[in-house]
C-alpha cells in the first residue's frame, strides 16, 4: 500500500513538475520522505528523475544549447559528486532541515519575484551549475536553482526544457551510482524501478499535453504553496533534532 501511494505521488509529481516549470524531484522528495527514510527517498526520486528527464529531452527535443551544456553542466556534475558523497556523513534529520529551509526559501522568493533573472554571463553559468549540482547531490533537489540561472538566458521554451533536461540527466547519472554504492537502494525496491520509469515517461507526456491548457502562473503559485506546507514539517523535525542534541 505504501509503495502504491508513492507511485501515484510520483506520477502526479512528474505531471505537475512538467507544467509548473521545475523538476519533479522538488515536489516528490518531500512527499517521499513521508513513506521512506532519507537515503531511500533520495535514490528512488533520483532514479525517477532520470526517467522523467529522458522523457522531457525526447518530447521537447528542438536542439540543445551546447555552450551552456559545457559551462553549466561540467561544474554541476563535479559538485554533484561532492554533495552526494557528503550524504552518508550528515544526520538524516539535519538533511531534512536543510531541505525544508532550501525549499521554503526557494518557494517564497519565487512567489515574490516570479520574473527574477540572473545576469546571463559565463561566470554565472559556472556558479549556477556548481551550486545547483551541490544541492542536487546533497539534498536531491537542485532543479529550482538550475532553472533560475538558465531562465536568465531567455531561451526558447523548447531549447530551455531540452537543455535543462540534459544537464539534469547528467547530474542524476552522476549521483545515483554514488547513492547505490553507499547502500541507499535496498533490494526490496528493485521491482519498483521499471514502474517508476514508465510512470515518469507517461507523466512527462501528459504534462506536455497540459502545459498549453493551464495558466502556468496560477498553477505555479499553488505548487509553491504546497511545497512550503510540506517543507515546514521538515524544518520542525530538524529543530526537534537540534534541540535533542543540546
């Protein structure tokens, strides 16, 4: 029953993530933590994210921006390794706290400044790639930061989605082996992986069909409110952990 609820949530997260304009992992990881521990949630969501990005790169293929793939992608991959290696050495409740603070900050800022853009420079590409990669490896969600930096280049929608999907795919393929090596993927979840792959592809396709029919601005605000509500729980858990250590 737990796995079924998680799979339903994963499918909906991919549909919502495609429509809302940021990665499904930002939505799914907080939900997954209600079902599994942090390491298990991290690796399952990462595997699901790989499948979703394959779908996005396929369904929105209109060419990738090669220069951004290099300037943004390489620092992102390198710092993903650093973040992923640190997961095994940081207490789980502390990671939840970091995740909660990060998601709340992102959601509030995105709400107040929906049109915010970083300067479209090579320096910001490198910084954006490094920071988003580090958070992706450590807490499983760097798509929000990645999107904030990539949006500054004002790509056509198809180019933006395809480029972001390829970078995210490279990041996921970097961190998943590290998670598995550290024992995050238990044998009991092996049968879930093919189902996650199919659900991610289906969710990407349905999201693509809906993206032009729904007001993205209004829908994005609803999603941000949902993320804030869930993230408050993780901040609370983190504070309890900190108080218990005092």
